C-alpha cells in the first residue's frame, strides 16, 4: 500500500483533488494508492462528492475530519488551519501506516509516486527536497543548503511521532512571537535537522528555471541536477502567490495543473482579477520566456485517468 496524505478545507478541496488526479494518472499501480485527506470543516456534500468520484477510480480514499478540541490555538497568519493539520497526522492515521508521502495542494505529480518510497532515507525520519530562493533561511540559523521545502515529504511516522512535532511547533512559534514567514516549514526545519535530501525533480520549484538560465553561483554544485529537474520534473510545485488557478499565473506549466483539475468533479476555479496595464505588459513579455521554459519538458505527461469500476458493497 502506498499511503499519500493531503490536507484541505473547503477552499482547497478541489486543488487536493487535482493533485490526486495527477498522482493516479502517473501511477503504475494505482490500485495500491490510498489517499488520506485530512479535512478541516469539510461539508457532508464534499465528502459524498469525493467518495462518489473515487468509486470510479482504481485508487482508494479515506477522508478524516481532523479538527478537534485539542488543536492548539496557533497564529496561522496567511496560512489557514487546514495547512497545519499535517503536523498532527500521526494522531489521525491508522497504526498500520509506517511510512507516508505528504503532498501540498499546489502541485502536480508527473511520475510514479511509488518511486519516492524507493530512496534509502539512511535512518532519517524525513526525506525532502532543498528549498530554492524565496526564504531567508538565516533567520532560523540555517544555511540555504540545509533548509528544505516542506511541500513534498516522505515521512517515517515513528520518527515523526518521536519528535513530538505538534508541541515543538507551538513552542517554536511562541519563541518567535508568531512572526515566522513560513510557520510550519520553518519550525519543521528546526525540528528535523537530520532530514535526507531527495533529488530536485521530486519538488521542482519555479526558481529552478532562473537558477539554470542564469547559472546562479550559489547553486553551482546543483546545476546539473536542476537542469534535469526542469526537463524531467517528477513533481511540479507551484510555489508563490500566483497559483495556477489564478488567471495572472505566469508559470510555464500552469496549464498542466488546469488539465488535471479538469479531471475532477469540480468546475474550473480560475480567478480573474482586473490586471493593471503594467501587469498586462509583464504577462505579454513573459510569453516568450514561458514558451522557452515549456519546451524544456522532455516527456509527455499522462493526461487521462485510468477507468476502473469498483464492485458495489454487498
């Protein structure tokens, strides 16, 4: 069984569905996939919609309403409570779950997710990808090479539980007066200093393009790996304020996300803000750059879900 964990509230459940759709599309053994969606105040209708959708898919799904009275009153800032549910995943997942894959809801999977479990974690409790540009790691006393992005995690649940993650995160946030820019990611980096580094292609972040094109000096040792990630991404992570469901997204592969979203029961949710003249000019100028970056992709993603009608329960 391949266990994949996501977290969502009503506003992100369609994004979580797009992630699951892309994961199923690229799995060589989709019947071995079991998704656990940790929900925050998901409606009964959403539960029904999810289970009805999965009745036609080879993968399986369990939706868990993870909110409870013991949830700590943390200052979430721009991140909602659902984003923090993963911190207590060991409390809600079955005891049979030993190693799980956690995925954020702003990404698409373009390779068999089971391959993530084939890496030797060398007894580390966490395996993940180094974070690229966009955060000031020095504020946590960490070098940029030793700071990971928490959007894709391979988690040894025994090691996760042993670190008492929930209590440690709350304590760290209090120590920093709840001013951390990325509260859970920053705290996890302090808690798991012994994380194991995965190849960049398993969390291909937008800055990888610029790092390769500009031969950024401090990523010199990673140039070959970053180049490979932009050509053969296993997971595309749409980091940043402009998401692929925003009309003003300039990510070169935003259309891939929109396609996998179209495979879910949810209607497209592209938001159309009124762009300024400057924004329209920037968008027009980025067209050539995005076309060049799209052309780096050296394979054709799987675009259709496998058909599978589950037997009705007797």
